[in-house]
C-alpha cells in the first residue's frame, strides 16, 4: 500500500487542506490519505491552540465524505509533546510490512526538516511530497533537496499545486469578525464550529 500522511494542527481544517490532499492522492496514486491532527505540537503556543478533541472531531467531519481519506487520533491520544518520528513508528506497527508512507508538506517546510526530532530516522521511515505554489522557484530550496538526498538519502518529491489562498488563521479571523466561512471549510465543519462556539 501507498499511504499519504497529512499532519498538522488543523485549527480548523479547511478546504485548502482537503484539495491539496486529493490532488496529491490522485497524482501519486496513493491508496489512502491519513489526516493526523497533532496533540501537543512542540512548536506551537498551546494557549492559542484549540483543544485536541475539537480539532480531531472537525477533521473527522471534513474527511467523512471521501472514502480515500481517514482521520486518525494517534497523536491526540498520545501524552506529552507529539513528534513525527514517534507517529511514523506507530503507523509502521499498524500497517503491513512493505507499506510505503508519503508525508505531505509545504515546500517551505523542506528547509526546516533537519530541525525535526531524529530527522535522519524520519527520512528512513517515510518519503516526502513537497507541494509548491505556481511559479515557486527557490534556489535555496533546490539546493536543500540535493543536500538532503545526497547526505541522508531522503526521498523527497516536489509537486506543483494550484494557488489555494486559504489558511486556518484567515478562517479564525473571519469567525471572530462574525463573517461567513461558507466555502472555506466543509459544511459539517462549519456546523461543528457553530455548535461548539469555537473561535469566538
């Protein structure tokens, strides 16, 4: 099996996340995309992050209509800070031997991969798909790809996606300003946000 992984805070998950995942799934012929909302992300101020159970529930709402998408709670269920290396080890135990994993990241994240906990081990556990916006051409990015491939044998593929200017921050701001978020998030996610009085 070839399984894609979308990790993130998803605070909240929006249609940009879903569109990118589906584009990648189709392009790379992946059997499934796992959405993994973070529990306690080490790089975030937790005071500003919505409770993990709400973020997980919103992801479940968002992916329910796509048979290739699945929300999993392994990071939300884990105590303490959540690191990708631990998630990948856990996933390897859940899926048959020989399953290939493809971690989907933004092209900008490639520059920071070596700051991830146990980065050399991460490169052995998963492939990466770096999504780029139209016209993205960054010499530093290209040089980093060459470096990571040669020094760590990292399997990182790049893939250009359409420009999708939606962010979770933008969605949260619109909610605070009592403005519509229709067509920015899945309908069920919008209803969940309203029902649970999130981001007000």
